[in-house]
């Protein structure tokens, strides 16, 4: 174990001076306009062609699921070769999901958990990441090792122990209990550390001259420069919290507190397997994530552009 | 799917038990004296979605009958059920009344968490079918550890169109193993290997139905490697080689096997009366050609699945829990549940009532009556001591034998040895 | 957060930031506290219990006793363990190179701000956000003997391919599923890094007459090397710990007769349920942990050698 402590920059890291050399003059330009000139039309066309091909590969399977969720009763969803479009499209299956489970309550629980997890991860990971990247102190290597080790633990194998802890803290069967184990993801800490150590030192030096303290440098200078990574962390932690099934299932026992993934599981009831409802449930679970990503990524890239320091 | 979650969850389960062993040794598993009042929790297994009204009324009735009681109902999703119970048992949060199958009851009973009903509630024994009451007995232990609840058994569905195409009589489905294997080989030959007849490898129930002795009398060793078991595998191997067993059978879940049947690439599949509704909705072209027959057996006894209600021996309110478990499983309430869905009551006499004996011309009723009739002699073949690990060992052996990696004798012998080793571990 | 504000204001400016001490010795620990606390309580402490368990024969509901190294000795004679080790190692060898390279190409493809690109980026991310269970279900349907893929192959005159019945093809299919599901995730990581590549480098290369491919090889790849190492480390760690994809395609036994089982699936198989062998499964988990740690060090060391 001590081998890792000795190593200066594990997982995450570019060596600070290394990075500094490369990015002395970061560009303020939006990534899209990397070159002054417009590319020839055929290349744009080729790009779109590739985009559409990849699109088919990545999204096709979900469209298939969407199509199943829209198929009306009496349509053969198991025919071979498969029928791609519903012949008798209906939204009934979505209403059906809401009839079986209080889908909006569960979605609200999921949302609460996911938003809380985003907040704790943003705060916890950026604080820790900043300390690991920018502050010099005894025990930094050890602290870094702790996060790396945590990332290597096969999480799935420690749930019962986590449950015991949650019970000892009296947070079992609460949404707080759902949030806690993922409150600060080790991977997020490492991502933040990577981002902070990629920042040029000159900027903070200027602030030092102005007499800013650690906290001020962190909030005013460092944080705004890593908006992109913050967005990445936000997306990752939202997604992880939203998709998690095993932990909420273990820690929650009162159906009123169920999150969406646990609740949707009712759709495969012992006696009531209905592929259309399952498909509709899937779409209900996935859609908010896609929408959220679509919204946040816009900010994500603008953030990266704005955040670039003018050299 | 369901299995996935169970496993994923389980995956999980594994560790850190030194921190959370329950003080189960000094729990009294033999008596449930006390007043019937106070609050208890009741956990069902994936029944809320479809039967919420039934259970809410049931609980209401109980609370009215015993003023001062309060029942808190928890329903768990189908997936991950065993692991939810593991976590609760280990963490000391097991509900007072728990819906279990016999193989779930066994480890809980061994951990002194299940109330022994032969000692604590013997007065109710005579209300239930003797076979059902015995279903939660555990070899090597005295006592009965769950109230019998609903029973389930199922017919074998077949696809008449595929039978006709292969030149087989669609109105004369196979009724014995000999006929089943013969028809399956014909089907494979005539369809040039395109249509398999079966989509899953034989499980422990199939060994049981085929007449293989699964365990010795005292329940201390597995014996499925006897010549009869080897014979079953030899015949299945022939099916596999001829293409009469679906190629993906080795890895298929029951859901996947069911899907193949609905896609009409497999000619026969076991199911329950409820599947008829599913076929009608999801695979109407199959529904038009559906045929129904009994699963063959060499023993005269079809297989049945048993659900039970276990009373947590470590609970605070055992008298109330026993009263409630009995209330849910009494003749009247089981009958009402049987009217909600196609399951069968485990109380004496229930299966002789008109509901389970009089035809009304519909397929559903026909299947219900046939199933109820078969329950007279039905047996729960799956040994209660057969754990998931053992099922895996058996399935891997069956696969090796069918694929020809190992002879059926050797594969089964090794599997029985492995199961016995796991059995000795406790 | 509030505690951190208590850090004293900075003193004199320094010339080289790496030598600066702008804070009381406690303040870095205040920054670290929330993260360290969460991670220690909910990951490391439980894992230490696992290590302890690996020396016992504890079962799910039946506490056992200390057995020394017996579990580890049993591992050496367990055929399934070696099969699992082989499969997990193969998983790393196949998926990691693909996951280092393909998402980078994808990131370059969606980097340019052309109309509709927002849509495509979000779309490519879809497999990441969908739960792995759903994805597994869809793919087992697509790869079935009578699924869409085989339907297309048959139309082209090729016989049905047993993606889900041949042990090797099954493992390969699971690997491709992992790659498919991971593409969007690493694409994001690369996209964030790409915005840091100074455009001057590209412009200079373009002036020198370098084409797109050459610029990719001579400018983009070197500039992103640190990110590529990060991706290699992350993806090898998760590839070695793979469970879901193999489980969903190859079934609960891990393929025909367990031929496709991975180490973590083996942990699940032996350690779970009411009869789970917690002690033995813990020993397996410890092995998984040690090997993952080794893998990570290997990736980082390879990187350092190149540096030198």
C-alpha cells in the first residue's frame, strides 16, 4: 500500500509543471471554432454521415424500446422478424405505469436523492480535490491513497456492512440513508483533483499578490475555472444516484420512500409481467437523465469556454 | 431480469458479517404466547401492484377482528427478495410475518429466526392440506417453519401450428417422457433443426418428475446421480445433438425461454394459467394456436410450488404475528385470494369447491380445474435444502454432459459430490 | 464549508507556488474532511471488515470462526476461480484498448460546433444513462439466434451466429456491450480535455500542411496523453471488476457450465443469498482488490516509463 503513497501523481494526474508548459496560452475560443476557416462542404457532409451512423448504433436499441412502449394491446411484440413501428400507437402504457405505482412520488424521491447527491459531491469532491491538487501539507499522499483505495473497493461486496452502519446511524428507511454512501464519490474527487492541477499557477499567484487566502482563492479563482469538470461531476453523480437500485432497495423498507428504480421494479410483478409497461417504465426512468444531460452539457461547454483564463 | 437483480443484489451481500451477527442463539422459537394486540409488520413478495385492494381489505378485517392491533404492510419487489431478507435477518430488521418459499425458510429456521409452528401453533395444523403443512419441514430439524399459503402448479403449453407443420398431430400432444422425446426429435428433423421443442435444460424438478431419487431418506445426501438421473441426461443429450433443445438453453432464464416460445421458435414451454392472458396481449398470433397439456411425469405426481408465511421468532409481538399469519392463510381468505388470481388454496377442502371443479367453457377455467385436480397428488420436488449454489453446480454439470464435455455419469457424480460438500457446510 | 472560511488570510506573495504555505496546517484537512469521512465510513471501513472476513468461514446467517488462510488455499484448487481470473483478465485486454481509442475518436467527431451537435452529443450519451439491466435486456434480444442481428446476417446469406450460445462469442459479445455502454462516458472525459488543447498547436500543424489524420496523431493524441492514461486506468479497473454485462448476456451461471464467469460474478455466486459463504467470497473480493490495485499501478508505471 505504501507504494502508492510514494507515487506523486496516481490515477488522475498530469504533473503540474507538465501541464503548465502545455497550456501557457489557453484559448478563449469556443471549441467549435477551432480554426479560422470553414471546412469544405464534403467534409461537413462526411461528419454528419458518421454522426448519423453512430447515432443509429448508440440510440437504435432505445428507439426500439420506445416503440415497444407505444404499441397498443393486441399487437404482437414478439413477432419475428421484429416490427419496428407500432401499428396502433398509444400512450396507455404510460398511464398504466402510473396506475400501478405512484410514479410521480417515486420520481420526486429519486429527484431529491439525486439533487442531494449532486450537491454533496460538488462540495465534497471540489474541496478535497482542491486540497489534493493545490495545497502542500504532510499526509497529502496518504489522503490521496485513501481515495484511490476507495475507488478500487468492489462496492457491490460491502453493501451489508453499509446497511449495518446506516442502521447504527438511524438513517435506514430514510432518503438521507440513500444519499450517504455515495455522498462523495472517490472518482469525483480524483476528477476534481485532475482538473485543479491542470490550472496554470500564474492565476493563483496573482491572487496571492492581492492577499487572497486559501478559501478566497478556491472560491473566486479555482472553482470558476473548472466549471466543465464540475458539470461532469454533477452529471455523473446525478446519474449514479438516479440509476442506483441495490442500495435503495436494501436501505428502504417503507414503500412511501421508494425511489423510481425500486418502484419501477413492481412492473415485473410476480404475476404481472407486461413488456409494454416495462418498456414504458424504462423510458420514464431514462428520459429525465437524457434531458438533464442535454441541458447541462450546453452549460458545460459554455462554462469551459468562459472559464478559460485569458493569458 | 428478475434473477439479475437478485444476483446483483446478492453480490453485494456478501461481506462484513462479523459486524452484524444477530444474537439468534437465545431466541425462543417454540412459543408465541401473549396478548393479540400491538403493531406488527407483514412482508409480501411482489403482490402489491396487482392485489393492493385485496390486501388492504384483508388487513382492515384483521384489525377490526382484533381491536388494538395494527398491521404495517410492506411489499418487496420480485427481484432481490432473498437478499433483502438476508440483509434484514443479519441486521435484525426482519418483519414479523414474512412471505417465504420453503427454500428461503430453511436457512432462516437454521438461524433460529423462524417460529416452529408445530410447537407454537399446533392447533392450526389440521386446517391445511397435510402435504402443504409438511412443505416447510426441514430435513435434520424438527418442526414446521411456515404457514402454508398459496400453491401453484402449471400446465405445459405447446404451439399447435408448429406441431402441425412438423406432421405431428396438434390435438395429441405428448403425455409421457417417451412421447415428448420422440415428438421433439421428429420436430427437429422435419424442421431441419430450425424449431426446437424445449428451451430449457432439465432442472431439479425435471429430475424429480422423471422419477429420479433426489436425496436419501434422511435428507443427508443427494442421490440424483443414480442411474435414472444419468438416463435422463443421456436422452436430453440426444435432443441437444439433434437440435431439439434450443441452443441457448444453457444460459436462458425462464423469461428468455418464454420469449422464444412467444416468438414461436420453440414449440413447448411450461407456464401457468396466467400466461394465457399474456399470450393474448403480447403474442396474439401464438394465442390462436395455443395448446395445453400436462407436464409429463413418471411418478404420478406433478410438481407444485408452495408459498408460505413465516413468523419471525425474534419478533416482539409473536402472538399477534401468529394470529395474523393464520388469518391470511385461513380457508376463507385463501379462497378469496384464489378468486383474485390463478393460485390455489392450501387449506383442506378448498379444492373440492365448485370454483375448482365446474367448467364454464373458457380456457382459463379449463386450465384452472385441470391444475386444481393435479394438485391432489402434487409434490414440491425441489428439496428445501437445495441452495442456489447447489442449483448452479447441478446446472453446470447438466450443461457439461449435454455439450459432451463430460460423460453424464461423471458430470452428475461430480455435481452430487459438490452438493453434498456444500450440504455438510451447513 | 463554513469551517474553511476560518483559514487565515494569505501573507506575503511567493515566487514558486509549489513552495507556498498560505494556511495553517489544519486547513487542508478541513477541505478534505467531508470527502475523507464519507469515503472512509462507507467504503474503506466496510472493506476492512471484508478483509477480516476472508480469514473466517462465516456464512450469511451463521457466524463461523477463524480459519487462517484456508479460504485462499481453497481458491488455488477451485477451477472456477481460474476460469474467472482468465475471463476477467481477457476482459481487460480486449476492452481497455478499445475504450481508450474509440471514445477519443468519438469526441473529435462531436467536438466541432456544427448545427445539431448538441443533440448528437446527448444521444451518444444515452447508453451510459440507461440502467445496465435495460441495456442487457435489449442486447440479449438483438443478439438472439432469432434476433435482429442474426436476421440481418441471414438476409446476407450467413447462417445464424450463436452469439449467446458459444462461450467465446458470449464473452466477446459482453465485451462489446461494455465498450458500447462506456463510449459516451469516456467521450465526455475526452471532450472536457479536448477544450484544453490550445488551438494554436492545431493551427501551426495545419500551416505545416498536416491533414486531419496527421493532426490527430501529432497534436491531439500527445496533448491528451494524460487523459488517455486516466481513461486506461479507469477502464481497466472497471473491466477487471466486470459483472453486469456478462451476467446479463451469459446468465446467472456465467455462460454454459460457467465458462464465461468473471471473478466478481463468482464472488456473487458463492457469497450471496441466505446460504452465502461470506468468508470464501471475502477472500475472492480481496484477490479482486489486490489485482485491480496491481493493474492500476501497472498502467501508471507504463506511463512513467514513457515519460522518462
